[in-house]
C-alpha cells in the first residue's frame, strides 16, 4: 500500500473514532433525557457529520452498502421486518454507531485500491448460516436480495415466487437433517423429502417441531407457487409482503439466535 493511501485511511479512521466517541456520549445522554434540547441539537449536528463522512467513504453513491446502512439506521422495523418511519433518538444513535463500527472495521482491513468504495467491501451476509448445505447458502443469500429488490420495484409475482422458493429450500434442508424416526412420527410420507409436495413439507416440519406455526399465514398463492406456470391470478402486494414475513419468521425458527 502506498503512503498516500495509508494516510487517507488513517485520516478516515481518526474521523470515525472521533464520531464514535461523541456518539456514545450522545446515546447515553439521550437514554437519560431525550427531551433535552441541547442534546438533541448536538445529536443532529453529529448525525450530519456522520452523513458527510459516510458519503465520502461511499463515493457519493446512495447504492453503496455503507450509504444504505446509514439511511436504514433512521427507520424503525416492525415485527414483520417492514420499515416504519420514526425510530427513537437513542436507538438511531446506537444504529449509527454500528454503521461507524462496520466502516472502521472494513477500512482497517483494506489493503489496496482507492479510498472510496473500492476499498470498502460490504460485509459478508450471515443470514443463512443455519443452512446445513454450505453450497446452498450463497445461492439463498442472492435469492433473498433478489426477492427484496423485486418487491421494492413492484414486481410482486417475482418477489413471492422467490420468497416461496427460499422457504421451500430451507425447510427441505432442515427436514433432511432430522432423524427418520422423528419424521415418521410426524406423519411423513414415503419417498425422498425433495419429492414431497411443498405443502407436505411444511406440515411435516411443523409436526416434527422443526418450525412453529408461522406458515399458517402463508397465502394460498405462495403454497401453490410451483403450479402457477406462466398464468394464474395476479399476485397482490399483500400476498408478496406476507410471504416475505412468513419466510423471515421461519428463518428465525431455524436459527433462534439470529
């Protein structure tokens, strides 16, 4: 690494350290009294400085993972995972501190290339670490991202199909690592698990205690996603959203520590 690049990295690391120290102080102050006007004013100024630094590190790109993480820190997440405006001030600060931590961690590990974007790679997602088949994990991760993108773009049919496919894959993976006796006791049919109907896999998984009852909310159109072919009823926004919510519930069932 050339000296100029190292100097840039050191400068940014210094800025991140300073912002982190101030952020911790503000977080603690807000936790005690979120109505203190002077603290709120200092918090807004701190958030603006964070935004400037994040913007520089992300190369001014709103699509950069760091810029997205910064924006998402201001959103409150509902139980189903959907974003709602209005997170509490101290919670926003806590989330921004995590963004600063990720930026500093990744920047410290960068070894070459320009300071902006190219040196800061997004942290590897860990959403599907619970899946036994290691080769399947990156495929599921990409499919999960594709499903979210499709929903955001209003392609509800694609979002539902993809979420349903992920749900089928992770339930199948879990069943394949359950003892045959446990599956038999749960009313499993004969034959390979991968050849069972989707609905059957969900039922057996619930009966065997692999997952809970979250799939009760799964829309019928999602249960029949493989049978839709090129036609069928139009998938509504609600159907796609609920399918995504059910998927996340099942992911938590299979990985309670997430």
